[in-house]
């Protein structure tokens, strides 16, 4: 019997990889899709934590990551033993973790969030009178504390791609524009960059902002996130001058090296069942990690319905 293969691709993968996929999206969209996918094999063209999440949500499917090296700096910078001790030092706090984290990390969490729903979920917890600790992304947590006046203790890891955006290079780029310029930014970027932004939001949120842009068509729009999304933005609005925000003077060249490991050849092999199979998580680990993920997905389906 022919096995049904479903291929998922994140917006940060290369255009030709997205064209091979059954579903392209951000972390929240792909998690929801993976949970409901009627698939024997799920090929996840993304990074390892995304493939782990797919396996946790669809444990009967075989989940394959095209390249075993596709990790994330937010994972590699986090020692799970130290994280456990940190969490235990705040026994009266709710532990909210960004989805860019390992399965072991998720298993130590009360809630999982994505960049699209983090504002709403943490706002919901504060409205209930809860105290919150946030991990692993220090930049995202610092922005939330700044934006909403929270006092969340933060874990200290960063996305190595977004953390490269800097205020000095941005000021130079904005100053060189002869006319209107806008900045939209992902909340994994450093706080000085986010303070300058006209819009801060998730990957999908930034894409929607561009789609709905009704301002001066001659304006320059700088985008502070991984360069893969510029492809989708350009398809949606070829009339706009879209540029990746610089990471230092003159350089608009910020790509996630782990996402780019998803080559055409690697994805084709994965579709044939060859790659890193996510088969190393124990049932106990998956059960523990599934609780905060499902809590997030259920909240999002109610909140965004």
C-alpha cells in the first residue's frame, strides 16, 4: 500500500523548498496542520524542534527531518538541567516557553507560545493574576516586559539570526532613504531595534502587514527577520520596495544556516523515508511536552476563531 507523505515547510526555507511542500506556514500554522494531518510520513522542512513538535502532536506518523544538523541556537544555548533548576527557583510562577525549544524544554513548561500568540497568552495569564517566567528567548521576553510593563524573569538565550540586527546599522539604512521608510520586526530581535519598529509581530503577522500595506507605494519597507520571508512578501506585494534590515553597515544578508540545510536533494530523500527520523523521544517525554503545546493550540483556536 502506498504511504501518504505530507511535506511541511517553514517560511524561512528557500523558495524552491516551499514549492515542494503541501503546507507552508509559521510555527503555529504548521503545528496545527501537523496535528490534523492524515499522513504516514511527515517530512518537516524546518528545524529539529519543529519536527519534534509534529511528532508530539501526531505520534502515529513517522516524522522525518531532512538534515540532522538543522537545529536552533535557542535550543543549543539552553542547558536543560540548568533550566530545570531555574524553573524550580520560581515555584509560584507559570513557566511560559517559546515554541523554539527542545522537547525536553517543553516538558518543563506550563504553556508553549509562538510569536503570533505570545502577547495574548501572557496577557491572559496576567489577567488571571498569575506570575510568569519566560524562556528561552531573552529578546522576546525583554520586549514583552518593555511593551506591557511585565516583570517576568527571563532565561538568557537568543536567536543567532535575529540578534544580529542592530540599531546603528538600522539608523544608517533608514537615514539613507530619500523618502518614507518603515521598519517591521520579529520580536526575537534586540529591544533597541524593536523600539524603532512600526510593527512588531510574528512571521505571519509581518506577512499580513505587508499584504495590507496601503501607505505610500514609493516607501521603503525594511524587514527585520530571516530573509526567507522576503520571497513570500514579494509574491504578495511585488509593487513594494521590500528590503531585509541590515545587520551591519551595508549588509542585508541575514539567513538562518539551519533552515538553509533543507536542500532540494535532502527534502527529496526525506520524502523517500531517508533522513533523521524523530524516534528518540520517549512516550513520557512526549506526553509531558504535549500538555503545554495542546494548551496553546486550544487557546489559539478559541481566541482566533
